[in-house]
C-alpha cells in the first residue's frame, strides 16, 4: 500500500489526534549520579536496619531460653523445699513436697478446710483423718459444721475442730501447742469415746504410756512379724492382741487390727475375727479399705456381739 492510499484510509479525527500529539513538548528527565547514589544508600540503610532488628530479636529469644534453662532447676528445688496443701473450692488438692522432708507424701483427698505443713511423711486416711510421723507439723483447720480433723499420733489421738496447732514428734512422743481454736485428746478405745479439751497456748506433752516400761507398739509389731515368719501364728495373734489393747493410739495399731482379723479368720476363729473387723470400722470410719473390711465382715456371717476384741 502506497503512502497516498494510506492517507485516504485515515479518518480526519485520527489525523488531528496525531498532529496534536506531535505538537506536545517532550519534558526532559534528568537523573544525576548523585541522586542515584543517594537512593542506593537509603535502600542499603533500610536493609541493614531490618537485619539489625531481626538479629536483636534472635538474641533476645536466645537469652530467654537460656534464662529458663538456668532457672528451672532452681524453681524445682524451691518447690521441693516446702510442702503446703492448697485446695480449690471444690476440695481438689494440689501439693508440693515436704519441707525439709526425706520423702514426699500424697496429700490428695484431704478436705478443703485443712492446710498442712510438715517436715516428714504424712499419711492421709480420709478427708478428715491423717496420721503423723516423726518431725514438726503445722496444722490449720477452718471451722466446718459436723467435722473435725482426726490426727493419729504415735502415742495418742487428737481432734482439731478449728484453729491452728503445731505438733512435734520425737522418738515416738508427741508435743502439741494449740495456737488458736478448739481441740481435744480422744480416747476411742472404750465403749464410749471420751474427749479431753486442750488449752490454747499450752504445751501438751506425750501421753503417760509413752514412758511406760512395757514394750512399745513398734517393738510388739516387730515381734509379731518375727513370729509369723517363724510360722507361729497363734503366738503372733497373742502379741497383736496385746499391741491393740495396750497401745490403742499408736500408729501401728491400725495395721495390727487388720492383721489380727486376717489371722483369726484363717485360723477359723470367726467370732474373734468379726470383733477385730468391727473394731476397725468403729475406730477408723471412712478409711480407704472400709469397703473391703465390710466385705470380709459379711463373709464371716452373723455371730456373737463383741466387746472390743472379745466376743460376748
């Protein structure tokens, strides 16, 4: 197509647009070397700033991890140094290890109204029942209608209705100081339970039987074990009966009553075994093995009434 033929195909409007475009001035654009260098320098500083920020964040994270690694053993040791029972409103217990104690004891199951600090192992027998061993124990009980904390000591038993107390047990003898509240010594060995009130801020020493020349509960328990190992069941039964009767408040008595019931049942002495199990249920209601003891008692069937360990 020749130039003349092309001009014939172009419309007048398009021709005017092209001519107007040709008449527009072209604005010169200048970029100096200094401006380019300044832009590159600004971009470099921006990139370096981002890298510095990322490096600082990485160093801070590493420092935090190192601090946690160093502090974790210290926090664990601190937790292992103090045993304190802290309970939520529903009674669920959370615990840490005993302060200065050689071992930790599970305190799950105690009532929410009880707080305890102990230097040694504590046996939880029920929501309102514990047994204490050698060491220093600090108790605090919030008043709860119809309930009192039963505390089994090596030489006697205590009921703390409310308030706070400190108990120190040395060589099988307990000394109590009631700081506030209401507490009493309990004699549950008789047909009727007797309670002796304790004065506030008065130090109560161990029971008189602790100084008795008679063999201690621990000695009798070891003797019974030795007799059983030697196959002398009847002699072991006699020693266990003596332990239960002479040391009704010793920490060994509870296990002795159960052992006595088992040995008497195996010896076909059903009425005596029944009396042992009934005594256990009377003295330690709500224990962890209460259901099992009830089953053993039902398995023996009906029999004579009991006065302590003796059938009538």
